[in-house]
């Protein structure tokens, strides 16, 4: 079973996870569990994937054909916690690209989420130009 089929967006975050197959479902489920355990965030399906908000967008979980992306709006400031975050896109976006064999510790996910939430709390919504 390969990645996501091009279809209507999932009705809710649980449906998004359920729409995935194989390792992507396992990884996305584990990420979602770690994220929700790390901080209180508003979770939505937005732009066709999972987006988490706290004082603006904080992070995303997005399945693509052969990979899973775990991205942070202020990710460029989080590279001290996870140096594999690749800068790219608007704002201070940086994304960790996961494939089936990519190691990622739950503790690292928790640290990333907590720091990303703290950055939004102190700096404000990353999508608003100061």
C-alpha cells in the first residue's frame, strides 16, 4: 500500500492517520501521540495534513508519496535540538524528512514540541510579520 491517494481531505486528525498505510501510519500515529503528550495544542486537518496551533501554527505532520514530513514554523531555531531539520519555505520553517528507517526518539519529539510552543509564546504567531 503506497502513501496517500489524491482524494477529499480527511474529516479530522484521526481520519487522516487512518487514511495512511504501513510504516507511514505507524510513524504518524507515534508522532501524533508524542506531540499531544508534550504540550496542549489545537490539532486540525489544514492544507491537507495535520497542523498544530498554539499562538499561531507550531508544527505539521504531512504524509507524502515516499516520506513523512515533521515540520516546524520556527524550526530553524530548533536545529540545536534536532540538527537534521532542513530549513526551507516561508517564515523560519524547517522540516525533518522521515522514511521507514529514520530513527527518531520520542524524547526528541517532546523537546522539539515544547521548545516550539515556548517560541510562539514568547515571539508570537510566526506567520505575522513583526
